C-alpha cells in the first residue's frame, strides 16, 4: 500500500488516500464520477453547478453543463444562446455560430422575433457571410405578422395601434 493525497476541488480540503500497489485507486470505486451525478440531478441543481463553474473560471465544465441543460430543455432558446456566449468567450467561434443559429431558430419558433434578430446579428458580427440567417428570421417574423393580420381581417377585429 502507498499513500497519496487527494484535494477536493470545491472545498480545497486535502485527504490522505491509501492506494494498493500496482492497482487502481480504491477511491475511484467508492466515489461516483461527476457526470453520473449530474445526470441524476435536477435542472435547478445544474444551474447552481453552472454558476459555481463560471465563478471559478472552469469553462469546460460550464460548457458540459450547458450541454446537459440543452438536452433536458431542448425547446428553450436561452441555453443555446448562453452556450454560444461561452463558446465565443473561449474562442470557439465556429461552435458559437452553431449554438447561436440554434438559439435564433428557437427564439423565432417561440415568437420572440426581436431576440431572434438580435441573435442573428451576433452571428453576423462573428461571420458576415451568415446573412441568410437574418433573412430567414425576418421571413419567419413577416409570415407570422401576415397570418396574424389575415386572421384580424377575417374576424373583422382591428388591433389598436
């Protein structure tokens, strides 16, 4: 048996470990890994972990948490948007573009046209060749307004404004 020290990342506490000679550490068998713990936790717990990771500058861990939250809430655009912000901050602009594009599509599908357009403009700031996304977002908004206007005409209802 040999002794090594293990430091807990959150509490900065140091624990002595007895390890078998030539074998894998026994603590790996006793402590479940973080990914299995995260999969069992609720979205609220993930948000707490996310805030803690961001506060401590653990960007890769925060990115993994964003991906888990996106899996759990696939129709929520703000997680893709925030993931895009983080990816852009760490310099992964191609991945940020994909996250922003997903967010713009989800914003538009939920009727948040101004946010969809703002997200599309973020994409244009990264890559000016992505102008088609802004056109797509504006067309979706235009169709939605056209349908709404058509219903108002058919019902004889006029909105103030």
